[in-house]
C-alpha cells in the first residue's frame, strides 16, 4: 500500500475536479529560504483567489503528501538533505523515509494517484544543451500520463528546439495560452512556435477532452509567457546562459547538479532579475492553472 496522505480539504474537492497540483522542487531545490516558502504560499493563494483549491505535493518522512500544510511546507523549505523525487525516486524515498520535493514528473505521477488533472509549474525539463542523450525524465512521463500541465515552456538553459522536437516525437501537444510563440521561460518568445494557440481555459479543456477520448494517454502542455512587465529580452538571456553553461563545463558539473547550478549562476549574472521573473511567472502559472481547473470542473 502506498504511504500517501491526502489533505482533508483536497479530498473534499476531488469529486469537483477544481484542484490545481503544485510541485515542490522549487521549494527544496529551486530557491533559497525564505523566498521558497513565501513563493509556495503565494502560489497557493493565487489558486484560491481564482476559485480553486491548491494541492502542493511533496514527500515528508517517506510519505507522499497531497496538499502540504504550512508546517510541512516550512519543513521542506528549511530542511537539509532533501531528495528530488522524480519517477525513479519514489521507492527509494518511501523505503528510506526521506523528505523531498517532487519534480514535474514526480508531481504528475502523484497527482494521478490522487485523481487531480491540472498541474501548474514553472518550466518543464527537457533536452540538455550539447547532449541529446541527457533528457529529463519529465518528457517520457508527459508522454505516458494524462495531465493538463501549465508552464512557461521548458527552462531556457535547455536546448529548446531539441526539446520541442522530442515533445512532438512523444505525441505531447503544445498549446500556447494567448500566444503563438513557445516561451523561453524568462522571455515571452523563443522564436519557436506552438502546435495551437488557445485564448481561453475552455479551449484547453475541450482539446484535452477530445485528446483523451481518442485513447491517447499523453499530457497536454499549456505554455504561458511570463508577464510582460517582468519578462527579460531573449537575446540578453541567451548570452547569460551561454556564459553560465561555459562556467559549468569548466567546473566539471554534471548530472542532476547542472540545472540548479545554472539557475543560480543565471541569477548572479542577471543581478537578480532572473529570480524576479521566475517568481512572477510561477505565480502567473498558478493563476492560469486555476482558471483551467475551474473550466475543467464546470465541463465535467
């Protein structure tokens, strides 16, 4: 039996389908304290203000929590030796009674266990620059499990053209929410396109409905540009990314350490601007996720 606890409020709303799942690696690995804790609470508040119930997902002492309470969020925000909980990590984390933050892949799997269908995050993982073999576990999970995933595209430190090609190969439709462009996380456009522009939450839900009615099991990826008032110019961001990647290579940083290193280095190189954009787009995605979950609830 899976060691899983569903928050009572979340459990009460499962039948209504008006819940937005939120990941927790941004708490455990993405931001320093207290920004991480404040962001987690702010994202939950965004969901509530837009008519839905937030369910921040994480692992506490080996137990999968669907809807972390404030004490548990504080524990994950301030603790040490946190594990990233992706697809391969659940058995390890549960057996060894670990604390950890769920990744995009991990949150999708947990959400489906609980019966949640809409998930909002910052950026998905993808194909890493310079290595087509270094591919995030997020992509195969997106291809295998039905979920509406709201994000600002893939993290711009990745190879975005290769990531989009991989999503196409895996059969994951990419919908641009009120945009024709695939966002570059910190920037409103990467210069790449999307499969279809949608201008309302209802359009997203309708496409998801027909997609899954066909027996297709992949997720629907809804990409949302960062708010224009905090978005950074793509050319400037690209220059900083190239510098950050070069520094990582010189330091011999590999594997799971690459992404957090690059994000922190980006924050330094942009004098804090990238973190400001990151926080704003995460809250905006939570808002859009709530609008879609509300439409999903009404259509169900």
